[in-house]
C-alpha cells in the first residue's frame, strides 16, 4: 500500500514537473520578464543579476561593435555614481520559441539622468536564450543604436548658393545640389530631390538618413570643390565638383 502511494506521488510530481517545463517553453511572458530584468540590471549595475542571467559562454556584442564575455560584463558592472541614474525600458518586444531556444527582438528605451540633466537614447537588440536544466540563460545578444537625426542649423540665405552645383564621382555617376526656397535639395540618379539639412557649416545630411554625412571641402579661396560621403566615421565615396 505504501509502495503504491509512493508510486502515485512520484507520478503526480513528474506530471507537475513536466507541466512546468512546458509552460516555460511556451510562455513568452517568462522570457520577456527575464529580458527586462537583464536590461534593469545593466542600467543599475547589478552584477549579481547579470551573473545569474548570463550563460558562461555568452556571445555579447554591444552597440559599438565590441565583444564582451560574461566575465567582462559582470566584472565591469557597478552602480552609477551619485547624482546619476539610468533606466532601460523595453518596447516592441517579440519572442519566437523553438523548443529550448528563445529568440527575442525589442527596443531598449534609455533614460540617462546626469546631475539634473536628462538625455534619451534608443537601442534595438536581439537576444538568444537557452533553457538549461529548467532555467533560461542568455547565450547571445547583439545591439545597435537606433539612428536619429541630429539637431540641424539653418544656414543663412547667402550661405546656400555656394553649395549649388553638380558633383561627380565617376562618368555617368553624379549628384546635383539645388536651391529650393530657403533650403537645399540633393538629386541623385533617381531624379528625386531630397532635402539636405546642415549639422554644421560644410557638414550636411539628407533628411531621413541620419547615419550618412556629406562633408564638403573648400579650396584656399573658400570655393567648394567637392564632398566626401561619410558613414559611421568612414569616407565611402568622394565627389568632385564639375
């Protein structure tokens, strides 16, 4: 009789355990909570939570392209200095479950408080979580900064016309800059004008394309001679004024 009761108890325990595993595998909310917990720990410098959530062999790529190990992340975690505060609040969260693997994508909305000044930034991330012995661990993460247009200045009317002209990279491949009202537009091979905004004198960008800059060069007389197309610090193309 006791043996029969014990076998029945073990069967019930096994069923409960299996149900718990299935719930973990099919419950996106559980992954969402863990992912937000990691963001919270990253913002607050909570090394203990970071250590708990990260797999020993995690592959972690930051928004600047650097790779960090679990040791790098945990050892480098520390609370923000007095007078400062960070928060990371996730939005647009999605998760795809593949058995013991969960793949997420989301936006981390950052707020940085520095001695009375507030700044905001946004990062889009993907994470891969692996269930090991009933616990989810982050095994991979990759983050990019969501690009936004920088503040722009209004060039004086007399400063606009010197940019107007045709700029050629190679025969058959040219761009035109034209004046339209109190601003400039750039026209490429598609013949569609796109407004150009000035981040600073001789540093312009196309509206809607904040990652790319047009850096203009002038000769000794101050005449514009061409521009470089610069993306993320790299000069990709050079155009000479015709």
